[in-house]
C-alpha cells in the first residue's frame, strides 16, 4: 500500500518561495564584504577590499607553503591574531630542505610566493 503525498503549492509558487528565501542581499565580491577561510585570505581582502586574481595567487601561495612545509605560513591564537599576522608580518623563510628547490629553478622563496603588489 503506497502513501500519496499531495503538494498543495503550485510548482511555480514553490520555486519563487525558494528563490526568495535563498536570495543574497549582498554580493560576496563587493567591497567591504569579507568571506573566506581566514588563513588563506589575502591582506587586501582582510582590509575589506574586493578580491581579485592577486587574492587567488596569495591563497595559492599559502597552499604551496603548507604543502612544502606542513604548516601554515601565518599563525595566531585567535582570528584577530591571525589576521594581524597576515597584515603585519613578513612570510617566514622556507626550511633549508625546501629552499634547495629554489636553487634549481623550483618554487622559489616564500617572499616570491607572497610577493606584495603595488596598491
């Protein structure tokens, strides 16, 4: 014996209700909107400026540093400390075993990975 479920709302009304309930009032790429995973966020994004291709390169640099060393390049006990470290501190030098790759044309230095852009 089957159970019949009746949908009381017409499909169009249901679609409008779902669209309205999930509509965002602000774009995540607007200036002043901060969204992302904190350890991978570029300094300009933390300052509330819009993300761009350079922000993606910064995040890639963080990922490459983490892959090469097993650690994130910037640390903090809280989100505030981590944000401050990203905004204030230079990237740490890569360990010697990773730095050897730069001599043979590999990844290069941490400073190259996190090269600052003229703003």
